[in-house]
C-alpha cells in the first residue's frame, strides 16, 4: 500500500509538470496543505482546470488516553480540480476535485514522570521500545470549495485563494512491542488501539486554506 501511495503522488507530480508545459498559468501557494506549485488551464470563459502538488513536515506532540506521543506529521499530496466561474466579470469560482495524498502522522509514546506508559487501563514500566501509533488518510479525498483566481483575464501576475474542505476518514494503527504483554493483557492493548482510533476518526473533514501568487502567459 505504501508503494501504491507513493506511486500515486509521483504520478500526480508528473501530471502537474506535464500540465505546466501546456498551461496558460503557473502558480506557487501555501497554507493548510503545505507549500507547493501548480498549473491552470482554461477550458472556456466560465470553466477551467488546475493541478498542483504540495506538502510539508512538522514535529508535534499529541495526547491520547493519558499518554503523550512525540510525533512527526508528513503531508504530501497532489490535487486535480475543476473550476467554474459563475460571474463573467469576476475571478470568483466554485472548485471541486480530489486530493491524492501520502499523508501520515507517526508517533511514539513518551514515559510519564514515573517512567510508565498507559496501555488501556494499566500503567506498565517503560522497559523496551516505546509503543507507537500511525495515522493515515485515505489515498483519495474528494474536495469542494470556493476560491479566486485562475480565470483567464490578462497576462502577468495575479493572486489565488482557496477555501474549502476535503473529506476522508483517518485510520489509526497501534503497535506495542511484545515485551509489554508481560505486564498487560491483549484486551488492554486492543482497548488502547480502539481509543486512539476513536479519537482520530472524528476528524473526517480536512480544512483547506491556500493563498498563492500566479503568473499568466
């Protein structure tokens, strides 16, 4: 699955580069999806398409079921979108499309002040490698939003703006080294995984806010 995800993002990057060779507009932007580049091509006076790729990395600590987890968030995704311009005299648009991503949050538990981890309802001594959790998003997520820009008006520099949401249910996996089965039953390990899954699966809507600078040929 990891190879499939990487191949999908590589394919999206190739699409963006190929699109840039034919596009009438290229742009750079940044926001909640990270920083990236893209290309836009008008279809007619009221519709167009654009494609992009972006990402970033961030180290972050999170808490779940009385445990602190030190983690790293990696965002890497591309997008393919259809733009509809309802007003002939404005760059305002409605945009729909899909994110193809390889996003992942990986984290390991940090011992508390007593040198223990909490697994389920038990506190166990930190005697081996730390329990870890990984959160991933679906490979493809539908997107709907509004925005400004990418409308063919005149050559030169311009601004782009996007505000919307992508939908996808996060999935969590929980890994506990075998040594901790000496201190807690499998039912507690399963309970800990369920609690982590319940916490992350509530976040099905990913907010998107991107601002960029474009250049039209």
